[in-house]
């Protein structure tokens, strides 16, 4: 009977993920999403095949999904109760429960640039998706 060995240990899960906003671990977050992309284009010359490749800007984007109560706390702590006035900040995202072996991504120069609200009849929780503008993503450890 063949068995598969657990080669690399336990994989990270949502339970092992921690997000820190303004120095405080956020417990009312239900989702974080971020990505980095670069525009790459084939350049053409004589004939039908590419003769070179052009590389464009690197772009970053992301969002947070938080409970409405958590977002209200952020608004109330913001300058003039306006989260768009919060100066650029970093968001550390930690993976793993052991600080010595945990991996970390740091979203750099983050700002909030949009907010909205949706709720429907029958909702048992109210959450808000907040888009982020990100200056850079560092992958550590």
C-alpha cells in the first residue's frame, strides 16, 4: 500500500495569516488580495515573428475585505475621520505562527483610495471591500 509522506510540513492557511494595520493586528479582516504585474510586449520588425521584447511598468494593486465595524474604527481613527487623509503606511502580512520561521510580505506605501458599502436582506455579517494603492511589495524570508 503506497502512502505519501508529508515532505515539507504543514502548509499555511488563513488561520496562520496575520495582518497588521497601524501597528495593531487586525482581527476583523476576512480577505486580503494583492498582486504585482508587469506589461511585457513582443516587438515586431521585418516579417511576422517578434524580433525583441519590450518591458513596461511594474504595477501593484490590492484590496482588503473587512467587517463594517472594523472599517468604522479605521474611519474614526483617521485624520478628520477621512481614511483618504491617512499618510502612506506599510501593511505587514505574516504567514505562520512561529516568529522565527514565519514568512512575511510587506505592502509598502499603501493608501486607501476608494470606499463603498453594499448590504442585502438576509446578510448575517456586513463586510466592505477596500481597494488599495500600493507602492511596492517586498517578500521577506
